[in-house]
């Protein structure tokens, strides 16, 4: 009876240790590593200096969505047809195993001479213009055919990419020059708890120039950064912190101990059966 109680105590201790190893973890989180836009200034209200986004100029091979509105519904359909009509494409969204068919608007292609060709008005020179300037130029040309037209121009093939430790790695359309880096991360579902906020990488390519910039999102100084607003083809990479690597290693080590614990438990059960 004494041996039975002794081994039973050992068994209880064994399973207590096993449970603690798998279901208990003591993690101390330093909020300074995950809090955005920190500042030593604790004032409840602060006015930041203005920052002007870079104005992107239309270039050959850009694809534009030109939306026309006027008092004539029939004419609106004619001009907006390239925006409404779509081309079937295969897309590969994040977190999906295979491709699926998507609908990509055709839009108006800027040719090698820097012009787009629209119904009635023919070729319109838009190269090296901002979106606002292109809208005004097209509107003036449409006044000969439409009454009180309004024109809106947006890019269809401009994009940015967010990868790494975010919840939804994505390639996202960049519609204008006013999309900021925090907005981009929000579109990608924000950083995971393991995302390294102090060292976010932004890769920017413009013509033959390539830049790699390290950004600290925990500092409020980022609001004054020239990289606050995104540009076409920007890539945002969020690195993983050491906590995830350590956590993963611990889990792997625990899984490796399972056969050992199983063997010990089996031995104890056999001894208990022999002592009955």
C-alpha cells in the first residue's frame, strides 16, 4: 500500500509538471515596443507641421479610370464604358491556396506619345500632368459635346505591396497621392503582435533609383517623414521580432518532449498494475 501511494504521488507530480509545461507561460509585454507614435510630450493636443505629398505625374503605360458625369445619361455610358467593362484575370489573394478569376477594369491606356483616346474627343494629351490637371484638360474638351460635365481621373495600375508580419499581406491599388503608410498598414489588417514596429522597411523604386528606408512606427517623429505618403510600387516589409522566434522554438522543444513524457507515463502505469 505504501508503494502504491508513493507511485501515485509521483504520477500526480508528473502530470502537474506536464500540464504546466504546455498550458502555462509567463510573458511580460513591453508596451513601448508595440505602441505607435510615442512621444515624450504628454500634451493632450498638438499641432503638427504640414507635410505635402509628392505629386505623381501621368506617364506612358499608366492606365487611367476617367469617370464622366453630365446631364446626358447616354453620353455618360459611352465615356465610362472602359471603366465599367472589365477583363477576366487570374488573381492570387493572400492566404488562399490557388488562383481565382477576377475582374480587372480596362480603363484608358496612356500610349507611348502620352495620350489617351476617348470617344468623340479623340486623343487627349495627359502625360506629365497631375490627376487634377488631366481632369481639367478632359473637361474642357468635353464642353463641346456635353453640358456641365464633371470629370474624375484615377490610376488603375498604380499599387503598393504590404508583406511580412501583418494580418493580411496584400497588393493594393494606389488611387492617388494621399495614401499614407499607416493607412496602408490598416488596409493590410495592421501588424501582428510579433511585427517589429521599430524597424519597418520601405522599398521604393522610381525609374533607375532604388531606396531602402527603415522606419520607426513607435516614434511620433514619423509624422514629419518624407516617406509618410506612399508612391507607386512601394513595398512595405514588416520584420518579425525575436519573441515569435523564441515562442516557436519553445513549442518545437515541447513537442519533442511528448514521446519522452508518454514513455514515462506508460512505465508508471505498468508498475501500478504490477503492484495491484
